[in-house]
């Protein structure tokens, strides 16, 4: 893997069925990133959300943005990646739209703080140039082991 953006995507622990970042547009390791996900239309969850008018669920917009924030955090060259990194909290999330099959969700994440195994990030997502999500995310990794010093 020679592509640094592809290497950064490898930090996602999710399997392909639950990965909502297809590609990184840009990455400032440990600081910020822009990523995209194309809603293919064949995702299983779209069958029931909603049968006559499939929409990418808002909760998955949050997850997609959190995954991008995780890639940004785990790519920091000054800090070792955290084991077990996952979404631990959301704050002030506003959902103002969604995406339909064939549309591209563009996400941006900026890390705003770190404390031990906690990471805070701000995130925004757009579809067709319109903001569909804005808010703050908290990620948490496994606490450092006492014997790892």
C-alpha cells in the first residue's frame, strides 16, 4: 500500500458492510480530513429505510463522520493509534438532510481535543453542496494498560 490516504483508511476497524468512508479526499494527520461515501443503493438497510423512497439514515451520517474522525485521530504521527477506538458520544448534532442512492456524502472532521484515550472532533457532512449534518463527536479508545509504561 503506497498511497498514504489508502493506508489511513486501513485504520478503520469496521468490516466492509459497515464502512462509510469509501475514499479520503485529503488528510492532515492528527488534525483534519475530508472523506466521501457513495450511497450505492444496494445497502441492506435501505430496503426498510424507506421502501418507496430510500434514504441514508441520519444515525449513519453520524457514524460516517465519526469513522472519518477516527481515521484522522489514528493517523497522528505523534501519537500511537488507540486500540478499540469507537464512537462514545455526540453533542449538538443537527441533521438537516439526508442522501439517496447515487448521491455522494462528503464529510469533514477536525480534531478539537485529546485527553488520554478520549478524542473530541467537530464534523460536517454535505450532499450536493448542502449541509446535512453538523456537530461534535467524542471517540474513545481502550485506556492505556498500567503495565505499558
